C-alpha cells in the first residue's frame, strides 16, 4: 500500500532522531518538518495529535486513512506501517 509519512521534529529532540533512524533502517521514505524552522506548523501538530510533544509521526495511507503516533513508540509505528 502506498503511504505518505511525515515526522514533525525539533533540533534538540533525541527521540526524533531515534524515530528517523528506525524509519531509515526499515527503508521508509518520510518528510521531516522541523518545528523550530517552521514554528507556524505547531498549531497543525496540536490539532492533529492533541500534543505539542515531538516527535509526531503521521502516516497518510492511499485509502485516505490517517494514523498518528506521538513520541518514540515503535510498536505503534510498526502497526501504522
């Protein structure tokens, strides 16, 4: 199934790097949105996830469904992909 993955991050977030490394090792392509570089996107993350914590990983599937994981939660990430 085709999917689009977006990871919202900040520069100082260790868990953000861990999520990106996990996605890299699994061969998943993703778009990174750094909230320190694009602070105007913070409201978008809050509305989607209910949290201002990062990382926030969003998976949009080809069928239109959207899954969201907040933090470094590999079990949830794996089930979303």
